[in-house]
């Protein structure tokens, strides 16, 4: 049984937007974050960007 993940353009744009938002939180730091949260948010943001820009689906 194959599982096909179908991402519409809205889903892709939402993932890219959220990824940029999370990376922006790490870079601009509107609130103080310790280094553990910075790493977690950066990895989540990069993962969302990768999912949004992945065109194999």
C-alpha cells in the first residue's frame, strides 16, 4: 500500500511561511530564548522550509 502525500500550493506556502517565522524568531529574538529553544526552533523552521520547497510530492 502506497502512501502519497499531496501538498497543495496553499499547504506549501503555509509551511514556508511558518518556517520563515520560526527562523525569524531565532534570528531577531523578540523574546529572550535560551540556546536549547533556539536550536529547537531553528531545526523546526528548517524542516518546515524543506517540506515546503520539496517538489517530489
